[in-house]
């Protein structure tokens, strides 16, 4: 198979598989494992036909129709078996299941197939980490390796977590149902975490040849907007959407014509989508008005808003941003938050003030192989005039990142410092 076709098919699978699994799971009464199997079978059928017959004009529709027909075949077979056992007077099999009428969305508090299955996969019978990992794998279009990097954990650990989560849902026979308003709080946090991580993977791809994966950003934004419409009184929903809108507003300025990264200080801010900025700021104001000023997503949105309000990089209110990161570290402790706080401190007070904060994080095992950690070290060392050490740090960051665009950028910075 030609490389270009292989890459196109891989992209199609990433984009279409979540919707396939979501629709199939609804048809099959919440059998996530069977839905995943049928989605894989459908994809194998596509791989057998498309290289010789050509990719359909609407590949998503072809996949959905084929998957739906396979699910109907499974349900009809189930009905035949159940009918035979009923005729024989036995009850070894479950009662017949009616063929689904899925022409319209089910009437519930969500009204979206993908979000509906996210709430199902985020059932409280699973641990919080297992809910997020499973949902990202099945419905977020992320690989196990990408999820592992998001969690700062080894890939085998995440793989085992996903397998156990699917087994638990099957063993507990979790029904395919959406929690009503009273039961939403125990699942909403996991669903928001999934949407957030999908957006992050699209905004700054952890691997591959591209700096961004715009389709993931768009899907996360779509899900966030649906959640905002359906759950208008939840501040954290508005906060997450505000964060995504504000960050996505910079998309056009984040890469050059060749797809190479343009870092925030060097971006042409006239190319930011200021209508999207306004939408993000409106969502942020709504989140605060609803009492969510100390929510983690709202605080992150407020940090993004600091960038949005600065006409140029030098006008950024870094002192306020450092204070917001400090509050975020209290609300949502994380070594990554502390690392970002150190960057804000370096901009507000200088590299020498931030260096001790970074040194405190150096022994954290979660950051040992974290490329941004080495990149921040390189940046601060460069500002302090320690160019040889800075070059080594950027070279190490380049070795650690699986993203080709980021690797090239870091290697260039290391090479420049070696010449200085």
C-alpha cells in the first residue's frame, strides 16, 4: 500500500472510529467490547476494498453504513437464537432484543452519540484514571502511547488499565444509559478530562510529523459546545470551553507555511481569531459568574486570557499569570502546573528567580523523560548565559520528544547555542 494512502487511511480511522464505536455501542445496548470488535471488522473490510476500488467520496458514511449493517446482523442472529430457545422452553439465552430505530438521537440530557458513550464509559464502577484512559482510547482517537504520555506513565501501565476497565464494564453489565442531572456530578469530571486531553493532543501533538492535529481540536470544541448547551449551569463546563476557545484562537499563527512551529512570543497576533477570543472570554465570564473562579479549567482559561489580552508578547501580564498558576497548583497539584508556573515566574522576575523552582522539580520521576521539562531548563539556562548547558538541555529535549516538528525546533535551538 502506498505511503500516502496508508497515511490517509490512518487519519480516516482516527477521525471516524470514535463515532463508529459510539453508534455501535448504542445499537448493541452498551456492549462496548462488541462495538469495538465490529468497528475493527468494518475497518478491515475497508482496508480490503479501498486500495483496489478507491476510497469512497464519503468514507465516513460508507464506514457507518457498513458498521450499522453488521450490528443489525448481530442483533438478528441474537433474535433467532433467543426465539429458538423460547420455542424449546429454555432460557439459556437472554430475551430477544428489538432492532434499534436510530434514525434520530435518543432523547436524554446529552443528545449526542459520542458524548453519551463518554458518560457510559465514565461509570463510577471504574476508577477515575481508568475512566479517562478507556474513553480516550475508544472515543478520543488516541493511541495507548499518546495516552501514556498524557498521564506521564509507562505505556504498559495504561494498556493494562484499559483492558481491566473494559472487562469490569462487561462483568458488571453496566447498562447503556445516560445519567440524569442528579447523577451527573460523579461522571462529569471524567468526561471533561477526556475532552480536555483530546483537545491538548490536537493542539500540540505528542507524536507524528505535524505540530498540530486540527481535527482533534475541532472535535473537542464541538463536544465542549454541546456540553455547554446541555449543561448551562455548570461553571466547569463553561471554563473548559473558554480554555479551548482561547487556545484554539491562535491556531492560524502557530505554524508557518511549511508547517513549522511558531512559538507564542513570535506569533503574529493579528492572525489570531479574535471572534473566537471573544467567545472564549464570554464563556470565562459565565464560568466566574456561576461561582467557578477556583475551578481548574476556569483558572487555566484565565491564564489563556492573559495572553489574549496582550496586544504583543511584551505586554503580557506575567505577574498575574504566575499568581494564577500558583492558585492552580493549590487547586490541582501537578508537576506540569509547577513547571508552567516557573516559566511565568521567569518572565515576570527573571530566569534566576525561576531556576530554583525548576531544580525542585528535577527529581520528580514523572518529569524525568518529559521533553518540556528539558526544554524549560534549556530556556532558563540560555537566559542566564550558560549556553553550553542550555544546548545540552535542548538536545536532550529533542531526543525525548516523539513529535518531528518539535524535535527539529529543539535541535535548531541546541545548534544555535553551540555556535554562540
